C-alpha cells in the first residue's frame, strides 16, 4: 500500500512514519513536507535509507507539486501538514488560512482527481472550543473555535466532509487531544518547559496556570491514527484522547519534580487572547469500534519524554536556532517577560 504523508517531518508525522515503517513491511511511504521551522528531517534519520520510504520537499498549497506526488499510485493520504501553534495564529492568521484551509482543499482536489482510496484529515479538539468543568467533547460536539488556528482547522474539517458528501471521497477526520513525546518542537508547553528548566531559565506560564488539557503520548496517538487509517469507517470523525486531564501548572510542576528543579523557576505571564479554559476528549467511539486504547500512563510518559530531551540536547539546540530569535523575543516582550537568549515564547497547544 502506498501512502502519502503530508507534514511527515513534523512532530506527530515523523513519529507516525517511523511507527509504520518499523512495524509494517507492506507499506510504502511518501513523505511530503515543505520543511518550515517545525519540519525537521533529523526526526526521520533512522528510516531515511529504507527502500520503502521517500521524501519529497513540497508545499500542500502547490497544486502541481501535490498532483505530481499523488499521481504515482497513492492509495491513502494522511494530512498532518498544518500551521499548528496558537500563539503564531494570533500574530499571523493569514498563514494559517493559507495552509490549513487552502492547502487542505488542494489536497482534497488531487485526492478526488487521482481516486485516492482514503483521506485522513488530522484535526484537533480545539475546534470544539472551551468546556465547562467536568465536561468532555464527543464527536457530536458543536464546532466553536476560539482562535485563528482552531478556526482554520474547523474550516478544513468542513472541506473534508464536503469532499465526502459531494464527491464521494472516503474521508475520515481525527480530532486529537494534546500530544507530547520525543521530537516535539520546543514552542509547545512540555518541550519548552523541559528545555528552559534544564538551563535554570524561567518557565513562563499563562494566566493562573489552571487551563486544563487532555494529554496523550505521541506513540498512542500514532497507533490510533493507524487504526483509523486501516479500519475506521469512511465519512466518520474519531476523537482521540487518553482521559488524562491536567492543568498546565500541574504539568509544569510535575516536570520540575522529575528534573529535580525548584518551583521558583515558574513565572506567571499575561494570558493570551481567547485562551480556552478546558479541553477534555471522550475517546469512547474509537475504543468501541476499533479496540484502540492508550497504553502509556501520563507520569511515566512524561519521564520518558524528559529523558529523551536530556539525551538529545543537540537536536534541541538546532530546533531553537538563531534564525527565529527575533520572533521569539517579540513574543516574550509582549508578555512582559524578558526573553532569554535563544529562547522561545510561552509554549502552548
């Protein structure tokens, strides 16, 4: 089976490709990625010489490049390609509309043209907005996005649904809760806090730190995506979560405990606009239909993640490269926190 994975050099995409190639011999993977700041081919070093793996540098907004990649007999598409950092969407929403909306339509057009058998759109629980305490998202929860990022991902879901209903393309939508684990770019909460704590630098936490998120280890998420790819029902939506809801401050303090660092490194900074209070995802549908369930307990997964960042300092420093300092310093300054050298803004979803 030939699979086109878009955004395969990013955090979740690269973990997914490695899972497939290390466990299946009947799969050929084409990785299509434009290598923005968060795309890193170092993530795929262990599989780059596999005979059944090929990398194409390209942008999902480039219809010609997409069609060329898809015309080689691709049987399934998994679209990870996206602008995904909420902070960035607040500062530069146009880029999110371009990639997350127009780029998805380009992919869908090509999938229809080349009669692709399955199209998996990777979405997010953020499309459903913010929950009250004790509530959980289901696949039937209304879409109520509160950030430009979430709005762009909501639009992509509508386009995927329309392609299914109007053109008969077999589309499946996956809404994931917050993933964490190895190879995550250090603008997100967990890798940013690990990286700063290692160097005894401030850990910037938005607002009161009581925003709640459901956390899932990246390998568990990848196994869920694999299950949906091969066994999910066409035209359906599947929520993926681990029922591990934690406040941001709980996560940060647990990381400091694992690293043996003091809570005094925590610095509360001005909250971001439209910051959702709670995400919590009910994965009951995928558990019932496909027999999937998370394997990794949160604290153990967090310890594994800390160990990975401790043992891969060169990867981290390359990711936090100097070409992004100006943007990061702007973000820190806007929150009233002096930007440490080579550091990035308050990490979030």
